């Protein structure tokens, strides 16, 4: 048996190389006996990749990339040949355009209010400003900085200094100046040139009292006007008593018809030198108009009356009426006492001779009268 196994082994060793060359399977005797030589792994067969069409001669220079003989990375199955597109061929004279830089997306602008759209530069120079949200409810939205008011004849009325107001308040002030004040000032000194702004937006309580209710100035909903500047250089103070009364009354009627609150002289001592205007919303459209238009003061103080001349006739004195005289038929006790005293005085005077050294004093009504001393008379 040993001889037979050796013979079969020899036959297998001789037929092994030939069988391997032909690809015929051989019995794995070498694995059983541990004498099989080490063989290298087979190389991975590359998948067939469709080659692109040859690059035309007129095409621009291609960007640098991996060598042509290097296989592309096996990231996934190659797209079918039908989906591949040939590179774009530039026409003669056309140059390659650089890639457009992506612009940052701008945030959407807030939509303008109806008041902001109506308040154009033909009416007023009032640029919009950011909303203000301060402490205690101060500030507001849809705010503008009223710098000037444009009249219908294109002249500008400057607001000195510029007022920070809500759009509705600024529009009301512009309409008031354009419609009422401009024609009124035209007959005074060539028209109005500026508006004296005493106060506009200010985060404070009413009348600047600490702890008071928030003023409309704190909501940018009020304007204090002190005077109107004319084109001839003069200034008309609305609270000056030397200004004609008719003019001040005309301004009073115009502002009380347009604004919901008007405070001036006579309302309180905080508004004696300016006029307060605002658009406070109240129930039932309630309005407040407190502005006393005082009469002008006299230019010269009245003098004291002169003394009565000596040559003047005497003043006539009205005679007493009969009703004022007491009834003589019914004298009272006081009159009786007075009559007794007068009679006694008369009798004493009659008894005293001329040239006497002493005179009798008159008796007092309350104290009893002393008896008169006896006087010796030489005969």
C-alpha cells in the first residue's frame, strides 16, 4: 500500500503543473501533506469605463486634474453612456465668463404705513427714523424727524430745532402750517419762514413732575410752539399780549379745530410762554382747548388825579331828604337825653358873666355832674 500511495503521489506532482496550466482541477494532495507553495492573490479586474470623446482642438484649456492613466475612484457605478453630455464647445471669439459671486440676501423691508406714503417730500422734509421703545412706555412706532415744511409755492418753513414726532402728528402740523398759518403770515411780513419748536419728543411725565402720568411728549405725539418766524426777520410770539388780539384769536381757532388738546395761557402756569398741541385720542372724540387770549396791556400807566385848584367853585352837596330827618313828634330817649344836656349847657353859659376867671365844665353823660362852685360877684 505504501508503494501504491507513493506512485499516486508522483503521478499527482507530474500532472499538477500541466493541469494548472490547462485550468483542470487537481486533487489537493499538497494540502493534506502541507507541501503546497504560497501563491499571490489574483489581481482585481478593473471594470470597463466608457471613455469620453476626444477633446476638440478649439476647446479652452482644461483645469488640472488627475492623470489620464489613473483610474477614477470607485465611488459608485458609472452613469450610463446615454446620460453623459459632451463638454460645451465655445464659439470662436467667445471667452469664458467667471462664475458670478452670489450676493447676500437682503432682509425684507418693512411695509410703509399709509401716513408715511402720503407724507412725501412735496409736503414736508421728514425722514423716517427707527422705532423707539424706552422705559415706562416712552417712544413709539412710525416715527419721523420733521425738519421742514414745504409750502404749496415750494418754499420751505424750517422747524427749529427739528422735531421727532409720530407720522400722524407731523402730518397734522404740516397741514396746519400749509393751510392756515402760511396765508395768515403772508399779510404780516412776507410770509412765514420758520417754526419755533419749544419741545417735541421727551421721555417724561406731564409738566415734568416726577411720578406723574406719561406725557404725550413721551409718546412723540405732542409739539410745543412758541413763536412764528417771518420772512422779514420778525418773530410773532403766540403768548405775547402786545401781538394784536385778532391775530392770536385766529391762531386759537385754527389749532383748536385741528388738534385734540390745546393748552396755553390760562390753562396752568406751565403753559404761560408757549402753546401745547397734541393728538390724544379720548372717548367720544373729546377735545380740550384752554387758551385765554388776554387783552394787551396799556402802554402808559394811569396817573393820579391832579389836586383841586383854589379858584374852583365849591362842590355841590346834595341836600338831605325829608325822610332822613327824625320825627320831632316822637322823640326817643337818646334824643331826650341829648336835649337835656344841651339845655343845661345853655343855662350854665347864660349864668356865667363875661370875664369870669373860671368856666363850668360840661357834665359827662356816664358820670354824675358835680355841683358848680359858688362864685362871689362884687356888686
